[in-house]
């Protein structure tokens, strides 16, 4: 009996999530405008506020699949810019985007990314990475902090002075310590909560300038 009740509750929860998702303004807008996910509007708003991604720039998008951030950034840098995306998961081809499948922590994948960068300086590193969540904060939060630390490490390795990291974080255990650490490594760290980020979501976006 307990199992049947639990499954019924999960089913109701799943149905509620699906209804909210389908009714979501940004989901509908993404479908109309051809973006692969509603997350595109988060980066669009962040860039409207910061003007960090511009035509002709070199941008690296970490954890890029399914590709909505790459779609936005690829359009912003244009044909004269360079957008290099990387993810462990596959990602369908996008105009103005070079995709490298693999774990960027591995030397071979990192070398492929840097080969595509070539003699250019990386202007912006993007990270919309997040773990597969379990619903248990004690599990999900450390995983998220770890991904953030990886993005920061990569950004510090490739960004020159004045370069920027735009990164998703989950507010919770370890966030304050990570921010304090970044404030010592970057000249400025700013928080942005885009309108497309659901109010109840713990996600926040940090913009860090070297």
C-alpha cells in the first residue's frame, strides 16, 4: 500500500511539473523562436545587462548540450567570432559553433578546445553546467559546487585580464566559500537572477571578471 501511494504521489508531481512546463512563457517563446531550451533567455538577459559577449569575440561554452546557450552566444559573436562548445553528451550541429564532445577535464579534450582557440584570446567562458539532481540537497549541492569549481579552474587557465566567466550556481552549502575564493581570483563578481529563472529555483548566475 505504501508503495502504491508513493508512486501515485510521484505521478501527480510529474503531471504538475509537465503542466507548468508546457504553460511556461519561456518554453513557448523558445519553441516559437527556435531555441533548444528556455535557458536561452537567461543568457540573453545576462548579456543585455553586461554586454560581455559581442561580435568577433572568442567564447567557450562548457557543458553546452542541448545547445541553447551556444545558439545565443553563436549569434552574438557572429561569423567573425569563434564559439567553441563542449559537453560529455552529444549536441546537434549549430551555425558558428564548433562542438567538441568529451570531458574538458581530460587533457585530450582540453587540447582540442585550445587547438580551436588557436592564437586568439578567450574573451568569455560560459558554464550552464548542473548535475543530474536527485532532490537531496546533501547530494546535489556538493556536485554542483564541484562543477562550479571546475568551470572556475578552466576560466582561470584560459582567460586573460578583463576576460569574463558567466556561470550558473546553486545557492546553498559551499556557495559562500566559493564566492569568497572567487573574489580573490577575479577583480569583480556579480550575481544576476534572470526573469527566466524560476523564482523558487536555487539557481543564480555569477558574472566574474578577471
